[in-house]
C-alpha cells in the first residue's frame, strides 16, 4: 500500500489528477480543514479542480515519511504554491492518514494548521480571522462552491 501513497503524491506533484483519482476507492471519504468531508466522485473532483488550477504555475509537492500496512498508512507532505486570490506564496505542511480497502485508498484525512495557512494565503486578514470557526465555516462554504462550479463545467 506504500506504493499507492507514493503514486498518489508523485501524480499530485505532476498535477496528474486522473492517476490520483485512480488511487482512490469509489467509496472514498476525504477530509481536510479547507473542504471538510468529501465523498466518492466529489473527492476525486476536488483533486481534478486543484490540479487544473495549478497548471502552468509554480507548484510543488514534496512527500516524506510514507508508511503503510495492509489497512492503514500515513504520510507527511508539503505543498508550495501561490494562492491565486491574493498572489501570496504558501508553504503548507500537512499530515495525512489513510485507510485502504480492495487495494485502494478508502479514507484520506489531511490535517494542517488552518490559521498558519490563512496567514500565508491571506495576510493580515488571515492572521486576525484564520483561527476562528467562523473562518473555517466560511472557507469550506467557498471551496465547496468552487467545487460545485467545477463539477457543473466538467461533467463526464
């Protein structure tokens, strides 16, 4: 299963969303502070949207400490990119946990410091509001609205 995680992050660094999606079980449950809980095709579409948004930009993913057993695994990964809404540089540090079923990732949880991310992405406003539940709720509403729009324009 370690190979599955390595494939996932190599594909992410190459912005290859289809390979990333192929690592996921059809019943995938993804969760992180920015999107909340996403299931099934919607979780796969989040990666499609993120990869598409970074095409031609300075984007890099570095993964390390990848560990996996038969049913679970973990990884540390870091993303380096420019936040499109503000033009600010972001270096996000994430801890990921995975559960596997039928040789694929069925549960993927990313944990990162949302306040630290918001300070980098949004500057002073992120410094003031980034640690609040209000901010987290508003951010999840915005990211899910972007995903809704992406899915409307990219129906298979």
